[in-house]
């Protein structure tokens, strides 16, 4: 092993070369090509194969990262893919959009020792893209077909991960989603320069080839109540995600051209998919030629600013009330945005949107970070007399997402939710207070990462299988 690994002592870290900012601003393509085989093997060989793999410990799906790095270094790519896919239903997606700087790579032992992290995300992407190219990725083929069926409400990461696990165990799986394409925010919320849509589509197609049945444009509550869905299936998984965008309570919020982030991103992604988007075509959700101000500091805000510069906005400014070190988004996304010409106004909080009928500027105040709050983060405090204006002919609010009112939406007032509106579950079983109804992903934990959705979907599938096994045993005993 030592001949192939532990090369971090003389082999420097490098990632796939990014395209120059001026070039990548001309399209929505991914900003860097994939590794080639020798580069991936060399970079994988830098792994120290440490006794306690903190990269794996800090991965929500507990990826066996040192194992597939070693296999990659040895040129055993098909085995590397099999190990990677054993714990992750979407490794090619996580390799692209996971915040590795906060998870696996940020906790790499050789990074802590000053040698530079192993480029885990880029290698994961390379392994899985190679597997697709070589035909190693196959639809699930259950060993046994079961009579029981499961309904999954929501075709995002949690729903699709659960669908694959349940179908692998032989259950009939039906996925209901309000959109016309499967993938949820992977399709409509994340721009192409981070995740090209054909990558999501091929994964959704693979599940369909394995026997998963899709019901697109199906809105639970409109097309069927939760009770009606329960009547058609032996178990139900709620994996809707969280889509209600948080409001900002400042004067002028009702002016024209003050828009929520998701409306803006969905319009851009639909346009890229070739759909007719009236609000984009009439210019309302197109940033071209506009002074754009995005309010927020998470990954959604970064998606908005980087989309706006590609739409050839006149200027793009991000207002965030904390500093760079305290922002919740990926550090690499901030770096990419700065390279692409986005201006960041750190420690700035919006006070009002200014204009007559449509927004013309955002008035903001400077912020001082005070004492830590209960979460440990410093509390933003407004500095009196520090107000300033930022020109804005399009203002985008990216303040996060909350759950929709599912008991009302689904016609199921008996469904128990928390005080935050998330669905309450027994975390040991992933079941709600309703027998046979489970929940997973953001609708349980709140807005979070794709990789956590995958982990929750896998856990829910295990809980559902246990439930259905006991249900089948009781039915046989009663007969």
C-alpha cells in the first residue's frame, strides 16, 4: 500500500483547472473539466490512510473515502465506484455540490498538518463520471419482487435516495412530485454551472429503468389528499423539502422587481431547459443590464449572484449582515463569485427598498458583531448613522426557506408538526404520528445539504422496510 499511497509528502495538492472567469461568464457550463485518469490517481495517492478517517466521520453518509481513494490510486476504478455507491445514491452529484471545505476535505488529516487536503470531491466526481461512461452504473435489479407498495411524496434527494433503496429491496415504489421533472431543487434550484441537468436526469432515468414509477405534476392536496395516498399504498414517505421562502420585513418590500431567490433561480433554470418562461422573457426575472442586489449569505445567495453575472447584469452586489468567516455558504463559492466580478458588502443589513413603483436602490446599514447568541454566533448589531444606498433595479432576497403548512396543504390536520413547521418524527424509526407515514430530509431537519437529504432518505427506507416486514408478518399470522 505504501508504494501507492502516502504521497502527500512530496506530491502537491491540485484540483482540476478552472476555466478563466472571463470565459465561464459567457455560458452556464461547469467551471472546470473533470480530472483525467493519471491526475485522479496521483491526487488519490496523497491520502494518508489514517487510522481514524476524519473525512469519513464528517461525511453525512459515512462514505468509505480512504478505501475508494486507495482503489483509485491503484487504478481499480470500477471497484472504487462500487465502494462509493455503496453508501451514496448520488456520488456524482455530491462530488459537485457538497461543501467539501466544511465536511470531508475540511477535516482531512493532511490538511490539518499543512500539506493541503486531498481533493476528495473532484475525485468522487471523476470516479462516478467514469462509471457512467464505462456503463458500470446499472439500474437496480431486486432479487425478489414484493407485493407491498410505497408512496414517496417529493422527488428531491431524500425521496430519490429512498426510492432506490426500497426498489432494491423489491418494493413497488411510486414517486409523486409537483414538478414536471424529477429532482426537485437539484433541477430547478441549482444552476447549471454547479450541476448540469443531464446529470440529474440520467440518475432519475436510471431509477425509472429499475421499476420506480413517477407521477409528475402531481400536487398532494390538490390531486389527492394524504389519506387518499395512504389508501393506495402500504406506506408513505413525505420528502417534500422546504419551499416557503422567508420574508424580509423592511419598508418597500412590495415594490416591483423585489423578488424571492427561488422565483429567480427557477426562471433561469427553466429557461436553460428550453421552457417558456414569461417572467424571464418580459425581463422581470432576467438580470441583463440591471444593477442587482442579492440579500443573504448562503449557497442560494451565491447561486443568485453567480447567475446574475452570467445574465450580464450591469453590477452585482451581495449584502450580508455578518462577515466572510461567519457566512453559512461554501467558501469556494464566495471565491468563485469574487473572481467573476461580484461585489460583497460584508457586515451590511438592508433597512429599506427605495423607489416609487419599482425598486431603485437598497438602503443598508453597517453592522457590528456583538456577543455570541445561544447558537454561538456573534449577534449582528446596527451601527447608528451608518446607512448607505446601493443602486438596485433588481433586488433578490435569499434569506432561507421554511416548511409549508403540510397539515393544511395535504388535508391532514392530524399530522403533527414542530413549532417550526417541520414534520415531527420518531428519529429511531423515521415514522410520523400517523401509522405507516414516514418523513425525511429538509421537511424534518429544516433547510440543509443535499448529502443530508440522501442520508435521511436511506434511513427512512430502512425504517419503512422494518415497518413493512412486521406488517407482512402480522398479516400472515392473522391468516
